[in-house]
């Protein structure tokens, strides 16, 4: 049963969400804006992390290539097979 049907006609029944409609609209807008702002912050942080990792790998590629050539030159051909087979695991 609704309250308006139970109370006498002389009383006026009002819902608190209707009487504060502007406040609830402002809260809903604030929720949406906070979601958008936090999503943008997380997106920027993720992009920063990925770009840092890519730049680090790009910077270290030359060093890795030099180390690979030094390792392979120090081994005999049959030992190179063992090095590469262990590197793949």
C-alpha cells in the first residue's frame, strides 16, 4: 500500500527524492564526471607505462644484440645450438 492512500486527504505526502530533485541531479552529474576523470587518469597512466616499457626495450636492443654476438662468438658451433635451445626455454 502506498502511504498517500493510507493517510487522510488533509495531509500532503511528498517523497524526499522529489523534493530534492535538483540535488539528486547534481549528484548524478558529479558521478558521471568523476567516472570520466578517473578513466582519463587511468588511461594516461597506462599509456605512460606502455611508452616507458617500449622506450626501454628500444634503448636496450643494441646492448642485447652486442651481448648475443659476444656469446655466440665465444662458443663452438655445436655449443651455439645448446645456447639457443636453452634460450628458447
